[in-house]
C-alpha cells in the first residue's frame, strides 16, 4: 500500500521555480530522507506533502485521497514538524501541548505522556521561550506525535538536537511511515531506507521516479 503518491509536483512563486516535476512514492512503513543544500526545494516539498501548501501543478495522493481537496481530513493522520518550531513562547512546555490537545479534541493527559516521550519532564513548567533550541525542537516533535499519526513529515528534525538526537528520532519514528528532510547524510542513512536528493528544485538525474518501500 502506498501512503504517498506524488506526480510531477511543481511549485512556482512568480517567476521563481522552487520545485519542478518531482515524482515520489512512499509505501506504508517506508522512510524517505530528502537531501540537498539550502534552496534546493526541501522545505517546499515537505510543505506540499504535509498539505500545508498547494502545488502549482502536479498531483498528490496521501492514503489514497487527493492531497489538496481532502487536506483537512488528512491532517488528522499526519504529524508535521515544520522548519520553525511554531510554539507559543509565553506558554510553558506542558501548556503548549495541552493547548494543542484541546485543538484536536484529545485528552489533556496526552500532553504529559508526550513530554515524557521526548524527555522534557524537568522543563515542563518552563516557558517555551526559555527553552534551548534543541528543547524547542523536542517539544515540536512531541506536539506532532500527540494524536499518534500514521505518517510523520519532519523538516530538519535534527536541528539543534543534542548528541542523543539520533537515538531519540529512531525511537520516535518506529512504527510510522516517515519523510524527513535533513542536511546530514549520515543521519539519513542511519534512520531511512531511501533518500531523494534535490538540486535546484529537481530530483537528481538518477532519481526521476523514486519509490520507497518498507
């Protein structure tokens, strides 16, 4: 079963093309790393796959549903960590998660479980603005996992994480289909079973049609 089927995804901003003609298939349980330098189109692709942006052209199916027309329904099955943590700085770590629980109609107890899952128990009562970059990233990952999503979309989840970051990501990714962007090729090889390298918005020449199996 394919979780993601993307065909000729293209994103233009005026005269600038951020992504052009990218094809990707990711089967259930597959883990894809998206690689490339800054400006290669990684974040653009991640936003489209997360249904946070509409492509200029091309098609996207997620769990067999149209990724544009059905994006509101699909978000209940996705966990997305964006390039920026997107936290409420004045709220404490636990308050951030409780707030997102309330938005999703989830039991507030899940906030405490998620805090423990990412190892932030000792700073749960600290405002998000006072957390280190790595702690904020852990909190953003915890928020993405609150509703136990089937598909995880992680835009540079290793940003700011400490030396335990790879082990944490490996543990949290277990049991999920994953697409992860990163600059770290060694981390990509450790955590994922396939990689897609973008070059100026295009898939590298040997990856024009990429299928990621479990």
